[in-house]
C-alpha cells in the first residue's frame, strides 16, 4: 500500500485527473519489488494545490513502507514520468512509514497484479491519448455550440 500526494500549481484542471492516473501507474511499477509487491490498486493518489513550487510542475510525496534501493525507485518514477510528459518537471520524495503504522477499512478486493514499467508506459500512453481525444471532442462541441448561438442572433 502506498499513498502518493501530488502537489501542483497547474490551473489546467482537466489535465489533473489524467496526470494523477499516469503518476499512479508509474509509481506502482517503480515501487513494486519482491520484498513489497505493489499493484496499481494499492497506490492511492491525492491532488494538492501547491502554492510556491519553484521551477517544477509536479512534486510527489510518496508515503510508503521502505523498500530496497529507494533512490532507484525515485529515479524510476522521474524517468517514467519524463517519458510520458517530456515537457514537465517532476520531483519525488519519500515519507517512509512502518507497516505496523498502517490501517484501513477493509474494501472489496480488486483483481489486478503488479505491473512493469513498460506496462505502466503502455497504459499511460493510452490514458494521455484518450484525454487528448476527449479534449478535442469537447472543444469541437463548444465551438459548434457557440457557432449555433451566434447564428441564432
């Protein structure tokens, strides 16, 4: 189980859910290791509005149990996100907790498995492409609506 707090100053609210899904997939792939197997369904995300993020687009605070090679995990998260969003700047840091310090209300089991970074990238590309397609359709719908409104005057 892990929690990723995503801090951003972005005012582009329609991109935030898409970016959070990508961050979740990339973080799950990077955090997965034999000692602490991690599935995407075990990574939760929270978006927080950053007030003074100097020269960075997204800061991620990963709250999780310690795993081997934490620096490599952080580097893998950044590298994965840079593949999907090469024009954005990311930072990641860890807030490590003991497993004994975690508790949650039991929830329905989600059937999924840990994913590799390649699988995370493949899924992320689809999420971004779907988001772009949806935004284009919405812009076209608004343009048509505005045109019909101005033709009715």
